[in-house]
């Protein structure tokens, strides 16, 4: 059980890092996210909530 919990926490951290990278790139370029990146963000949110 501890192994599964650790795995889930690592997955969560990776998803959060990917989401942060998308947002930071858009902020740095002073633009909004592209449609594809927006879909990726929504998919990440769904994974985090599930």
C-alpha cells in the first residue's frame, strides 16, 4: 500500500510540474495557452481529481 501511495504522489508531482511548465511558458511569452495546451491542462486536471 505504501508503494502505491508513493507512486501516486510521484505521478501527482509530475502532472503538477507539467502544468506549471505550460503556464510559465505562456506567461513568459506574454500570451495565453494554445488550444492544444489548454486541452492538455484540462486533461491533467481530470487526472488529478480522479
